[in-house]
C-alpha cells in the first residue's frame, strides 16, 4: 500500500476535474491525502527553511501536483530536498508503472512506480470516465510554507487584458500566414470571442511582429493542450505541430489540401478562410 | 562576470523516432542530434552578454551522447571560452541537476542560463532544481535579459497571468526562450579558434538511480474527415458540440 499526497492550490475550494479523475484511478493503490497549499507563493518568493513541511512530505511514496508553472516550482523545491525523483508530464499511473509524455506527445517513456516519486500531472493526463460515486476525500488542513524574500523586484506586470491565458485555455483559435495581413485579424478575434477561446499564432507571425510573442505556439513557443484547437491559415510546419499535438480535437481551415496540417488534424475544411470563418461565425451558437 | 550555460543534446525536431528493439528505448544512433533549441537561445544570449560585458563563458553538458564533442566544439566556435562534458547516461532531471550543482559549486558563477526545457523530455525541471541547489534566484521562461550592473539584471518573463519585468540580483539561474537572442552560426574563424579552446571530460558524481522501463512511439491518426467550403455548417456543428 502506498502513501500518496496530492498538493492543490489553496485558492480553489473544489478539486479540479483532473484531480478528481486521478483520485478515482489511484485510490485502490493506497491512502490518499489532499493538502491545500500556497502554490502561488512558491512561484514568486524564495523558500526559507521549511523543516516541518519537508518532514511532513518525507513520509509519502508519491506526491502529486497539477501542472502549472508555480506548482512545478513547489514540486522542484520538494524534489531538491527530499530523496525522491521527479517526473513531469505524467499521462498515466498504474501500480507498476508511471508513463510520461515526451517529444511533445510524439512518444512516451515509462518508469517503475515502485520508487518514491514526485509526479507532475500532464494536462493531457489520460482521464477515465468519472464514476457517479461522490468524492469522499476530505481536504487535510493546510500546511504553511515559509518564504524568505521575493525572487526579484517587480517593475511591471503586463496582464493579458480580459484575454484568456493561452497555456491553460480550454479552447484556442490560432492563425498563420494565410491571414495575409495583420489588419485581417478582426475575424479571428471575433471567432475567439464567440467561442471563449485564447488567441494563438504561428512562429512567422510573431517573427513579423504581426502578433505578440506570447501568442506564438510551437516548438520554441508555448505548448497547448486544449479541448479544441482551430487553426486558420496555418500550414502546419513540424515545429508548429510539436506545440499543438496535445490538443484533444484539431480543426484546420486551409485553402491548400496538401498543407501538412490537413493530415494532422481531426477535421479539415479546404477553403478560403475569409469565407469559412465568417460562415462559422454565423453558425456557432 | 562568470557565466555558465548548460546544454542538452536532443534529436532534431524533424527526426523520425524509432525504437531500438534491443533496449526498448528510442534509438538515438539513427537520429541527427542538435543542441537543445532553447539551450541554443540561452547560449546565444550568453555570448552577447560576454561580448558586451567582458565576461567569461563556460558551457557544460551532462550526458554521454556520441555527438557531445562535436556540439561542444560548436558552442566554442560560436563564442564560449571553455566546455565541459560530465560523462554519464543522463536519465532524470534530478540526476542532471545534481551534477550541475556539484560542478557549479566548485567554481563561481554569477549567471547560469539554459533552455526553459528540453525538446525530448519537455520537463523544464533542471533550471529550477539548480536554482534551489545553489540558492540562486530563479525565473523561467525568460524572454529578454539585460545586464544593468555586475550585480543586477533586468528580465522580461512569462507569468501565469501575462508577462512581467523584474530586476533580479545575481547570482541567478534562468530558463530561456525566444526572443531572448537570435541563434548564432559559427564563423570559419570561430571554428578554427574552437580547436584550441579547452574541452574537458569530467567523471560524474553519481550514476542514475531512477528505474526506467521503455519508450513507445505514439502514432496519432487523427484525420476523420476533410470537408469542402460548402460544408462549413457541419464544421460549425462539430464546434458547437465541443464547446457547449
């Protein structure tokens, strides 16, 4: 029987869909305790001595985290101080092995789960169907983390204005060189607003300064794993595909039936995006 | 100012991955190996800082890839002063970080740069673990970096709700991503000079301990249907189903 701890953000009062799913899948392997913890603080401040915290979590076989940049900071803090290995991008957990996604979804590596591990769950974790049985895991009391100083002096925070954060977005609308000119982005913005999607672009677009760099999705930009990704006028260079492979469903709009993205999408529509997108806007509810 | 850049060696993005039936792992012999693209950005930025601030620049690689010497010579050719290989099979992030921490503790670095993640494991853990191990300030992914004075840098970094500018005291370790610098290509003169620059192979502190089984290649045949322009309504229905 394993001792398992799951560390969740103390700011959210309910368990996420992912965590609920994971608990259902692994609860027969041992005892599970869920701890709310100051995950945001771990991302912005340096850690002080945390004897109590480290002693507490040194008792577990597995410590699980959801994947966001702040929780990875905390996972690494524990990993630096406890005799445990850390695995990221975990997509499957069983009694014998842990599977991690590699090569942006093109491959997977498996490790023995019979060792003490800190596991960071991928957004592409293979969730099974949720049973209707209600979650009977009570939250343990919060464990305090001690911080020393801020990691740096904040000069300026540029918040994304009422836009949806790209790495965490459920839906994403991306556009590429098929847009022909930055002044044509109006229909893409309308489509993203209608769907409630974050905006993305391909590398040439951010290189041309048509769109900001933080919208660049691909091998050297941001990686996304939304439920739905709609790519408009993006040919689908392998570097772009590497950033979007984790998407559940991909719809591609492209005038070129030979574009590599067509073969790598779930659904493709061959046509002029300046005709297709307005037609979609009319028909999406 | 002393700068250290940590590089990983990874298969080129366009490589076709194949499993070696003898080991059950990805067969690296058939692949073109490159310096990790993000690490390459970190290295390019470090060279710019070195040139502007008269700094010294070392490169370290933890691993036993066959192309290590060629790629470390390349990093010397584009401007690094010396290169080190800690020769051991690199299996886990913690193992690699432990080697880098041990290496850096014996020297004195003000700034340690590497890519925000490798393109094979996509982990992004090593820079965090190195920051913890050395007690350095840490940020990632850093997109702009300017040296203000020998003790302080200004960075532009992605944060969960947007981007932010920070002034950070050195020593610090940063995970880098574009557009921090443009990739550099070695010049003929650089290649000649690299031949006489020091490249040292070091024994590891420890052997990997994590138990790894095997790798699998994931083939996704996504394509379900290709539609024509006049079928746009059907696509709209698919979208409606997915978003509601």
